[in-house]
């Protein structure tokens, strides 16, 4: 009897996921960062993205670690605390993120000249921007 009750509870907890699957199929996973750039530093930040982030992400894409990336510039502000730039990186699925930190560090060292230089760049960037949000999202395709 306990096993039957356990099975019923399990099925009830699983049911919403099963019903949801009939509406969509799972797509790629996106890491999305919303960034607010400090006043008068937009040019500095875009220069930093172009000189350091772009080569790193392009190499990750070339090696198949990521599928794609996008950078968005927000043209409207709802309030002074709103974000300015969105950086989105596309991964094939969640499994593609396994071991990514070590691979990313190796590429960072190769492209940016080592951990210390990468840390210096990160510190400079932190002076001119603030990460408002960093989200992990799964794209879905409606059926």
C-alpha cells in the first residue's frame, strides 16, 4: 500500500511536466546578462567588449563550446536603474555547460595572456559597469 501511495504522489508531481511537454519542445540554453554601464563610460565598455570579450567568445564558438552569442543595446530606459546592454550566449543544451569553467579558463589564459591579466581586465570592467541580472534560460519551441 505504501508503494502504491508513493507511486501516486510521484505521478502527481510529474504530471505538470508531462502536460507541459505537449505544448513545446526544448531548445538551446541561454546565459543572459543584463548590464548597466556607468554614465559617460559606454564607449569604454563597448571598447572592452570588442577587444577582450569578442575574441574570447569567438574562440569558444569556433571550438564548439557555444553555439552563438548576441549583444543587445537597449535604446529606452524605464528608470535610471535600468540596464543598458544585454550579452546573451547560446549553448546547445545544459550538458554543453559541463566542464565549461575549466575550458573557459584555458581559453582566457591563451587569449588574454593569463589569469592575472584577465583579473585586471575584470577589475577595470567592474569600475565602469554593474551586472543587474545574470539568468540561465531555456529556449522553447511551441508546437
